[in-house]
């Protein structure tokens, strides 16, 4: 994943935790839409692995991950 994409996703997570969802979407959506299929897969897995970055909650240790 490109560093700029990762930075945008992290910023979107931060804004989401601050209840600034509209701003978070404005930052994350363009990089997600511009991603090729390979980077899109990386984004999908990153989002699944970092869901608690957006919710600020503890993730259930028994939760399943996305299939390979």
C-alpha cells in the first residue's frame, strides 16, 4: 500500500473517532476509489485488521478475519 493511502486511512480513522464522519469519508474515499485491485485488496485487509482504529473499541479475539 502506498504511504499516502495509509496516511489517509489513518487520518480517516482519527476523524471517525472524533465523530467527524463526513470529513473522514472525504479523505478516505478518493484514495480508495483510486486504488488498483492489488492496493484495493491491501486496503480491505488493513481496514479489517484496524476496525478498532475507527471504533476505539477492543476487538473480540474470537472474531474471524477475511478469507484469503
